[in-house]
């Protein structure tokens, strides 16, 4: 969702958000590829794109929390074809698929809904490969954690949309015979 926006402490570990819990950490050997498609130009001209799509590749650590999927590159400069950090809020992951190619290692393919001014464009995809361990455990935890985050976001939205509870009206004051003072004239005897 956002390139190079993750706040890191001195040990290059992401600073957690309030109430955020780490679910899984991949300490090394995580390779993340970002495929960022060509975007239409901004402004009045509609001819051509902005210079073609690009692919960024980084190797480092992955952090899966109950709110985000984070990547931190092992080198702090990001390199010429890479990036330093990637922050994906779990609800912005549109889909995650476990891929098993005939030739090559297994990986997870992720479709991303980018944030405005996050450095990514609509249609961005990511591929995550783990060099030092199997990826199946990571994929299953990602799916479960993502489903829970999406569910919680829907619950919060539904709670915001419900009408507030109004207090019940007070009984109307009445005259001695039980007829309310503010009753219409036809109620008077």
C-alpha cells in the first residue's frame, strides 16, 4: 500500500501501531517483488502512459501483524531496483493466492489496493518468496489474519452506521382524571 512509509526503530524493526500484535516474523530470506503497472498521465493530455510499468525487488524481513503486512529490506538504501520498506494494511490486500509453478519455488501472489500518495498505483501486484523456510505456514496465517482484519473493519463500519438509541419519551403530565394536559380536544370529557 505504501512504499518506504514504515517507521523503524534503531534495530530496523517496525514500530508497532497502538494495540498492534505481531503474529509471525520471517527474520531473513524474504524476497518481495512489486509489479507496479503503467499509470495514465496526470493532466489534460490522454496520450500514452507515464513511462511504463516497473518492477521493484527487495530481500529482507517480513512482519505479519493483526493489522498489517510489513517488509523491511536488509539494506537500508533500497538499492536502485529495490525499496526499503513496504506497509500493507490487511484490508487493502484484495486477494492472496498460493502459487506452485512447475519450475521454480512456491510463492504467494497478492493483489493490492493502493492508498493515495502511497507510491503504488491501481493494479499493483506483489509476489513473496521465502528462501530459508517453507511458505505454506506463512500463507495460511496471512489468510486467517487478513480475514479477521476484514471482518473487524466491517463490524466497525456497521457499528458506525447504526442509529443511536433514543431515550423513551416521558409520560405526558395529566389532569386529575388521567387525561393528558396536552391531549387533543376530543379527549376531554
